[in-house]
C-alpha cells in the first residue's frame, strides 16, 4: 500500500525543520565555545572519517532505497533483499574499519590527535547498523521524523552539559558520532516489525555490479564535495577550515529547506517510472515547480543578510565567513535543482551510468582549482572550486539526461520566481537601511522579504503555491 505523498511531504518538512533547528542551535553554541580553531579541528577529522564512511556504505543507501521501493508489496522478496544487502554492508564496513585503523596507525593518529580521530571514526563502525534505506524505500517518513527528533533532543542536552570550554572539542566530536549511532540503533530495533532475515535462494552476486558502480559515483561525489576541507587542512589553517565549515553549514541549512519536499520523491519516482510514466512526468514537473518557488528567495535572501547572520549566529570571531557564505550561495541553485533533475532523475530512470564520469570530471576540476585557489584565497578559494565542480557535474548530467528522459520546464514558474525574487531583494535591501539592533533588523528584513515574496506570487497566480495553500487549508479543516 502506497503512503500518502502529502503526508510524507509534511513529515519530511517537520524532519527538515528539525534538521535546520538543531544544527542551528548547536552551531550557535559551539562556535562561541570552540572558536574557529576548535571547529576547524573537528571538521577536519570528520572530513577524513567521511571518506571511509563512504567506503563502508558502498552505495547501499541510494541503491537500497530504489530496490526496496520496487519490492515493498512483496514480503518474501523484501526479506531476501534485506538479507542480501545487509550481508554486503557487513563486508564493506569491515573493510572500511580495518582501512581507517591502518591509516591512523601509519599516520600516528594524524598529527597525534588520536582521541579526536577515534571518536570521529566511530561513525564508520556505526555503519554496521545503517539500514536507513529500508525506511526511505518503504516511505516510512513518520518514523524517521520521530526518531530523529528524539535523538537530536538528547544529543543537544548532552552537548550543553559536556562541552563547556575550548578543550572539549574531542567531546563534541564524540557526541556527534554517538548521535548518528543512536539513530541507527533505533532503526535496527524498529526494523523487526518490517523485515526479517531470509536465507532462502539468496543471490548477493546480482547486487555487486550495480552497488559498486553506485559506490564509485558516490565516492567521486565525495571527493569533490569533501576534498575542499582535506586540501584546506594541508594548504591552510584550522581557522580557515572553521570559517569554511560554518559557511558550509549555513548554506546546507538553506539547501535542506530546498530539498524538504523533493527529497521524498525518489522512491515514488522510481515506482512511477516502472509502472506509470504519466505519473512520473507529472511528479517531476511538480518537483521543479516547488524548487522554482523555494530556491530563488532563499539564495538571494541569504546573499543579502550573510554578514548579519554570521555576526548574530556565530559571533565576531567568524566574521570572515560572511564573504565565504556569499560566494557559496550559487550552490543553493545548482545543488537544489541538481538533486532533483540530475541525482534523483538518474537513479529513478536507471540512467545512473552518467553520474560516474560526471563526478570524476568534477573531482579533477575541484582538485586543480583548489590547488591553485586555496594558497591565494584560503577558504574562499575552496568555495570557488566547489562552485565550479558542482556546476560541471550537473551540466554534464543535465545534457545527458535530457536526451534520455523527455521532460520540459514550465517557463512560467521560472519567470514568476525571477520577478518575485527581484521584488523581494529590493524590499530587503531597502529594509537594511534602517538602523535597528541586529536581531530586530534581521527579523524585520526576513519578515518583509517573505511577505513581499508571497504577495507577488499570489498576485501572479503561482499554481504550485495555490495548491500547497489549498492542501494546508484542507488539513486545518479536518
């Protein structure tokens, strides 16, 4: 039985708000305790561990979502698939754990920070329990939301209790890893209601080729998404990593909002592509309309208030992050649309073969650009390299997928977004001339910007906004 797409979207919006609110509170607190150098140390260690997490995951998170979406109505096939994929996960995670341990021993704990790198390395071990793909493939977004909020509340309380000085950066890293592990432990306990091991007619071999291919794609994506921090660690300072890390966190908060609804589409797109082509194109079109509604104002809004946001959220120590955030803003548009029209479209339509060469070329662009730009511009050079590489991979994928999957943009949605965003930018720019205390000024600017944007969209009869408002009204009436 299919889950309600509207209900899934509502749960995912709640989940998204939690994913925005908790990192926001965490970042505001941690920035004032650990300062840029402490934040940079933890970010560098987490960045290194993330390479091995990618190796451990072996592409299963993406592959598992798609495959579970196909067999969710067949109990026997579902159990067999679960057993096959969990076996692959066991093997890949063991390889990753051994590789990470060997790396740390060979490099003396990477600058002698044994405790820090061991705490961050726990995320690799927790991958043994990573079965998130079950819940996404079966569209269990209600459970995912409740579980996430409980774990986040607990980890936030522990953060306030145990991270109290600059020396507590290792404790902060440990709590971050344990929060991830808590999610996975809940998953395993709850999974007994949904799947069970079945060792009849197992065929693990059939998954190896597609999983390895997806793993290659994701590893290449990881390189051009993570190599910035890796190269900053070599070519710049802990402070530069701290500025970059918090700029990235701020932009990722906005990106999370953009993907709040479209993130629920991958299982449904995969299902519709197999069973309902008309439904597939309608769903894709709706996703594009939602992105047109959200991406423009969020990008321009953050660009305008970046300096104020940094001062308010992270303090004067992080002021250099203001320019870094502004340079990073184009990623909101590129990644926002790229997630739907490249990543999700490629997987759901079984055209993921393009992702590997596109990611490989983007990785080359990223490494070369970082090597040239970081020595000159530190964290800002890394941002420029990131924008170039993300643009490269998405353009390649769009050109390829446009030939394979025949879809078209609604130019009206794009035009409405451009007009309403322009009006919003003018209103916010005008509001910024008033001299208010910082927190009041930001509230005033954001409120005026949001109201003006909504008014223009309503005046221009934005179809998707009217649909969303109608659904909210229906829910309230019930």
